[in-house]
């Protein structure tokens, strides 16, 4: 679901903490009630997503720079402004 800006094809344990089991566009995330405890990731952690009053999305503490960067049959990639190393609540 999420792509680190400088590490789009990374398959490390770190990247698995930024990929969820869900497939949502930015519009869908904005229109839904986000789970307070975050989304489950492939790495087994929780990834928190926050909607700001300015209409931005914050994922794991990083601002989404370009939502819906790429659409694939198995997910949506959103470009973010940094690397998610440890999803924080």
C-alpha cells in the first residue's frame, strides 16, 4: 500500500512494516473511519494513518506526498516523504 520515496522495490523487513493487507485509494482513506490502532502490516506491526485538518494523510509519521502514485492489481502505492522504519502509534 505504501512506497518509501527512495526505496520503491525494497523487500527488507523494514518495507514490510509499510505494506498493509488492505488496498485503499487516498479518497477511500479520507472517507472512512480509520482504525485507531492502525492497519496490520505484512511485517506483523500496526501502521497508523492519520487524516489532518488540511486534508493530508500521515502514514507512520510520514506525510503522503503523492497519493495514488501507482495502481496495481494487488494494491495502491502512495509516495511518502520519508522511510517508515518502525510504525508508531
